[in-house]
C-alpha cells in the first residue's frame, strides 16, 4: 500500500500550493513514490481520530504501515532518507542538506509566518499598522544573509536537495508581500524550484483538490 498523507478538504490558500501538504507531495513526487491523500474538513481535524495522528490537529500527516508522522520537516526528512534523490550520499553534504531543512523551518519561516499573522489575523488591531514594518524588517534580516550565501549558485549546496525543497516552500509564502522581489537571486531561486516537474505535479494535485472541493460546495 502506498503511504497516505492528510490534506485540507478545501485549502484556505485557495489552491495556490502554500498549504504544507504541498511540501510533502513535492518530496513524494521528487522520489517518484505513489501516495494517497485523505482529505479532512476543519471539523474532522479536531476529532479524536485525527488527533491520534497529529496531537495539534493540523495537516499534513504521513502514514506508511505502522508508521505515523506529523510535522512537514520530519515527514520530508523521512522520505528523503529513503531515496538518494533528495539527500546526497556524501556524509558531510547530507548533513549540510539537513541543516538547510532546519534553517528553513526554524530560522527563515517564523518571521514569514509572523507577517501572515500581522497582515491577516491582527490587521484590525490598533497597533497593526505600526507593527507591520518591524515584521518586514525581521524578514529582510533573514533574506539578506540567505541571498549572500546563495550567491550565484543554482541551489544552496550544489545539487538540489531536501534543504532546497523546504527553503523554496517557505519562501513561496513571501510572494504576495513583494518582499521576495527585493532579492532577485532569491526570487530566481524560488522560480527554479517551481519549475521542477515534481513541484509542478505537486502544485497541480493540491490545486485540483481545492477545485474539486469548491465544486462540491457550490
């Protein structure tokens, strides 16, 4: 049986590939591994059945036989460890790729998520307008050294790896803000990631799910 991942029944991102299940789909597509998707409503995500898979009631989860995982970084790392496509064979290069995975989720993503919170969830607060530039500057403080490190390279550390997959997925969230355009090398880096056939398949699958769910709800 192929592994099963969970995803939003109707993703709040409007099918734009920003929901975290897209990262897992992308990893599975890069490795050529078939998978199935279990779609969940927001209500179903908070029910005991799903909470047994993901204690925080979120998506995605990953089930392969008796193995059940949550957190995209953990899931993508597990997939990558099964296939040399996403992690180098060289021990040091492999460790560096994993380090970039952690950098994407632990260092780069938090201020980006804070921007989403500031612009959407907290936008009606009296201090929201004053706070927004501070959040944007914190993001720039992450993008500047990342841009320097990437330099003229195609990927972060030689060949494409799970580190790039996670980093591109995180940076994609910045596109609506325009901040990514301030760093042309990073914008080009993200575009290279999006151009990969495996990403295109993952994006198309997530978009198709959203459109199917939207059609059912009409």
